[in-house]
C-alpha cells in the first residue's frame, strides 16, 4: 500500500516505469504496454482538467506518440506520466479477461 497526494492505493508503486507501446481502443480506452511487460487498460475519460480537453477531438486522441516512455498527444502539448497511467489502469491479459 502507498499514498500519493492523500490518496491510498493498494499494491506496489512501480518506480521508473515507462510505456513501451500504446494502442487506441474504442471508447477512449488505451491498451498500454509497460516496461515491466504488463499490458493494462487505461480509460482516458477519467482525465480531468482543461489540459486534457483536447483529447475529446477524435483525430488528436487517435494519434498518441510515445516520447521517452511517455504517452503524448497534439505535438507533445499534452502528456501523462507513465506512473499515473499505471496507477489508474487495469491489468489486461491476452485472453481478453480483466483482473
């Protein structure tokens, strides 16, 4: 268990984690592969604030770019830390089951 910004999370914090692949799925979901080898599903509709408003544009959202292990959009004007994606995502296995 660990606490970040006053929020308590179960599990272990994965420090130094990076994103090695990202695939856009329907419903503004990303299938993210991390440097740990884990594949996880991340719901970008949970991103709040004006900085992420641009992701509502389908053309922008559909074209994420990885820069140094970080998911970016809109010519790197928008990004999200890999640790944040990891913490707010759900384990995905290739059989299609969610954990």
